[in-house]
């Protein structure tokens, strides 16, 4: 079907940077929006940033000016460049994509999620 594979998480000091990647693969017809969500311990999952197929972006206020989302449509990949990281950015980050995929005679569309990657910001 469709898989989203994330990479780039890890441990970083406050003020540091990380770049997350998420590559979609499988029986993909097209990908619409792609984005990143995060969930900190004891918190609800929240949207960090997303990007449309046309390249329009939006960000959570808490990351605006620090994070940059981008995508490479040829590679079915979305990135999240995270700069000036803060301890409050610590969370599991999940890749999300709206995908139209091949399923027999059909081309259904639904959201897919990555497995999550841990980002820890600590000194």
C-alpha cells in the first residue's frame, strides 16, 4: 500500500538543529498535502507544519521562524528543518501525508502516518 519512513530524529542541545525526512513509497498515485505533527508526553498531538502540493506552507505559531517545511515531489519526500531548538520542542514527530493510492481498480485517498521519530532537546 503506502508507507511513510521517517529519519533524522535524535538528541540535540538547545539552540541546535535537526533535519527530519519522510519518504513515502508504495502504490502511490499522487500525494496532496504533507506535514509534520508532534506529540509531547502528556500532550495532544499537534500540527507543526504542513505543505500543499503547490508548495504553500503553514506553521504552528510556536515554531514559526525556526522551522522550515519543504518537499521534493520527485522523491515523494517531505522535510522539516528545525533550527534554534528549544526543550519544549521535545516530542515524537510524526510524518503525515494525504495520498491517493492504487487499490485494485480503485484509487482511494486517505491520510497516512509515519511511525514517529523521537526528537529530544536537552542540555
